[in-house]
C-alpha cells in the first residue's frame, strides 16, 4: 500500500492528540510533520509517551512552516482555533496540499454569517467555494474530489446525524425544534482556563453559551439545505463532568400526532441502512456516550411521546473521534481514494 505523508498543525491540543492516536494505527498514513509553537523541538514520543514504539513517535515537533510542510506532506490537518486556520489553509492550498480544517473557518458558506457569529472578518472568503462540508454520510463524493474539507463541529455532527432521517422523511415540523445538548469537558480544548479547571467542572452541571452558541449557524445551514427552506433552532449546550462524549436530546413536533414509533423506526432504518457508523438502537434502548467513546459511531435512540405529539431523538457521539479527529481522518481517506473507514474500525473501551 502506498504511504501517504501527512502533517498535523495543533498537535498539542485535544483534537491533535486524538488524531495522533488514530494515525499511529493507520495502515498507510504516516505523521511526518507535527506542529506546535509551545512544544517545538521536542520528540513527539517524549511529549506523548503513549506513542512510543509506534510510527510517528520519532517525529520532531516543529513550528508551522507552510513551505516545509508542503514539501513534506500530501495532506495537512489543521487542528487549530478558528481564525488561525484560514490563512494556513490558503498557503497550503496554493502549494497543492490537501487540507482538512478542524475549525469553523470554512464551514459556513456565507462570510457575512461567519463574521456575525465569530466576530471577525473572513480573510480567505475567496476559498469558501472550494470547501466541502466534511460529513461523509452526506457528501462523500464531493469530499473525494475536494482539496479543502471543512470538518464539521462536534455538536453539529451529533445533531445533523440525529435529525437527518426525520427531516428527509417529512416526519416533523421544522419550525419548532429544541436541541438540548451536553458535552464532556474536552470539547472546550486543552488550553488552561479557569472555567475548565477540575474544581470548576467536577461535581457540578451547568449550561453555557445560551442562546448564541457558535455551532447554531452551522446546524441551521445544513438543516436548511436538507429541508430546502430556512430553519432556525433553539440550541442549549451544557458541560458535563466527564472527559469526552456528546449526548444531544432533540425535541420536535410530529406532523401527524398519530405517528407510531414503528413508522419512525422504519424511516430511520431506511435512511441509515448503508451507513454502518450510524446505529439506530433497538426499541426501548437509549444511547450512552460510553458506548461510542473513541469511535466513529453515532448511536441514535428514538422515542415517540404520543401524549404530547412529539418525537424525541437522542444522538450520542464521541466529540474527539467522531466529532473531530476520526471524522477528519475519514475525510482524508476519501480525499486519498482510500476506503472511508481505513484505520477507523475500533470499538469503545467499556471501562
Ligand atoms: N475539542 C473538541 O472536542 C473539538 C471538536 C471538534 C472540533 N474542534 C476544533 O478543533 C480545533 C482544535 O481544538 P482543540 O480542542 O484541540 O483545541 P486546543 O486543545 O486548545 O488546541 C489548540 C492547538 O492549536 C495550537 N494553536 C493555538 N493557537 C495557535 C496559533 N495562533 N497558531 C498556531 N497554532 C495554534 C495549539 O498549540 P500551540 O499553542 O503550542 O501552537 C494547540 O496545539 C479547534 O478549531 C476546535 O474548534 C475541537
């Protein structure tokens, strides 16, 4: 099998750490360039001892240099904050490198929406038309042809996979959807900050970001494209005292209040029958984050509340694997003409 040399900018973050773990088990991608400003000069296996003995452990962490990266790598993952990635991506694309960006910089198709929600102007709006939204279940063919993939956000991944079948089959009113989502603390990144210190998150449970979480325009954009009319959502996010995982509970009014759970299950089963990573759970079983931990699975549980005429969809993913690095690797697989699941077949460790 041909070896594909890859680079990772943002190696010291949680998303970078997870991608380093996944790449170490990939049969044909090799981590040749690992970038961080703070840890430059260190051997990767010294910084991440879990990598020792695996491919990539001897790579020296370096400061991002677009020219050197382009000379070394066929694909580069940008696991850096929004606002940082757009210029890096521009430099790499100009040098002919394929780019998977983890940040929000290329997810929103309208630069005005980006400016409104991210409070900064887009400096590379000229590249937005090249970016493909990287949800493999929806856009695999476009991803395979893309030079630039905008890897989806973690919450949007759970919500879009959760809602897709219900909207596609016209089961629900789309003007009154409420999404109540909870995330483990790694979703906030690895940088030191008071709100994510142990004593601030352990043994407590709080909402944050209401009612303007930055993932709202991304979710609304993709749902509106699916429904072919403009959709707005109510989206509440919470921080759970666990390391990783997202559980989104989605409430929507059924168009026909007499809809039976069996009808909903049939629509979901039909939509996802060829998507092995989306598991519609058996009737009466609700998803848990521990069963998708470190994996690409999205587990979906379905409840029909006949009394109130509502459909309740519960969608669980792992924010770091399915919601970030695993999905980025799936996209890179497609961009390199590999099977989408290459190096991504692991199950969750249960304890
Ligand atoms: N955490 C998640 O669950 C998750 C899920 C989906 C998407 N994402 C996205 O993935 C990206 C990384 O998230 P994360 O959680 O891994 O963040 P993080 O833990 O805070 O790590 C950020 C990384 O970016 C580097 N970095 C920060 N500012 C930089 C700059 N100005 N120039 C170059 N490098 C810079 C940092 O290293 P140095 O400071 O040493 O350079 C670090 O390696 C973000 O865009 C985030 O929104 C994260």
